[in-house]
C-alpha cells in the first residue's frame, strides 16, 4: 500500500476512531447533595406532599448536571427553583459548582397496610434529561446534615434521611429508530423516613375501641335474669365500633386491601358477635330449664367466659400487630 493510500484510509477512519474514543471516555461524575428545609401539606389521600430544599452539584467535565428533571414532581406549572449562580463557579481543584433552591409538590405512593403503625420514605428524585448514563453520573456528596436541625412534620416522627444514586433504564426508543436498545440515565434520590407516633395508635384509636369492648363484655357480668340489659350492651358496642371505624376510614384513601386497623376492627366485630350469641343462648337455655338454681350457674360461667373473651381479643390484637 502506497503512502497516499495509507493516508486516505486513515483519513476515512478518523471519524470512527473519534466516536469510539468518545464512547470509551469516562463519564462526568457530579457530586450531589440535598438539604431539606420544609415538608408541608402531606396529603395521604392524594398521595402528595410539598417540599422546600437546597440542591447542589460539584463536578469536573463538560456535561452540565444542572439540566435536571424532578421525576416524581406534580403540578410542574407551580414548581419554583432559583439557581445559586447564573453560571457555574470555578472552585479549587478544577471543580465547578452550582446549585438551586427548589420548592414544589411531589408524588409518593403511600403503602397503608400497616396503618396506623405505618412508615414511609418520602422521596425526591432527579434525573438528567440531556446526558445519558455514559456521559454523566450523579454520586452522593459527603455531607452529614440532610435536613435542618429544628425540622418537624406535625403528626409524624422523623426517623432519618439518606441520599443515593442509581440509574433508570427506559426500554423504548422514544420514536427514534437509532435507539432500539433503549437508554439509561443517572438518577439521584433523597429519601426521608417518617412514621406515625405510637401515641396516635394507643390513645386515639385503640383506647376508645377497648372502652367499647369492655362495655360490651360487661353484658356477661349482668345477672341472666336481666335479659334486656344484657343484650343492649353488645348491640350498642357494635354500633359504636361501626362509627369509630368510619371516623378513621374517612381520612384514608380508597385502597384495595385491608389496613392493620381494619383487621383489628374485624376481630372486634367477631368478639362482640360472640358475646351476643352467648347472651342469646344463655337466655334461651334458662327459659327452657326454668330453674332458679341455673341462673347462678349461668352467671358464674358467663363471668369466666367474659374474661376469656377479653384475653383472646388482646392476644389476637397482639398477633396482628406482630404479623399483620
């Protein structure tokens, strides 16, 4: 091959070599951090919450990590963000730095199976919309404080927070035939772990139910001669349980499964129904026998059954709390 031919072949291969070198180059690594200021209007029925936070990036390279999309943001027309600087600031070590303060509404799929002992991870997800994974990757910045010191969410306990980086693969070509294999983009996620306070379950939900059930089981401690008084207590307890269940159900979204509190109320309905059946059976049996001595025997047995039923209900509730 003549020198001219070699030069011609090399000239034709230059674009391919350049593309190959660019494809094999290391992606831009953007150190990313987030500092949460406020979370408010946390609405479980609509699966949304509002968040106010700071977000910043430190990187080396040409890819701009500021070109982001908040993946789980809703009502984007009302979303606000203010960058720290109009252009990235050069820092020591060749790093570039910029960030923003943002505020908006986000979507979170609340899993309420453990209500009212449920825990959730409120997440804020960002993704770069300009550069695929092989060009830009987000990595977590080394920072200890992830939310302000006096940060609170009324009605919830703050369990902690964490940040993590991962990738998101889109199994589609977005209408471009050249992208038949799909595309991967770098994601960054902020997670805030929250839980309902235990006092909400014990004092507002369980305590009223226990009072109603104690009044219902009191029917078994009334002398069998007073049939009307005995049957009225579990009937009143049944109606009270229905109203109590509706009071908390109205604050929950329509879901296709039973929450933990529903299972406890289902157990309480079975408890009250058992008491009613025992009262009816004892009353009918006493009338059939028509013996005064049987009344004392029924009363003694009913008292023992009342204590047994209450113990079984507490054991059943404990089992639901442990495995439910």
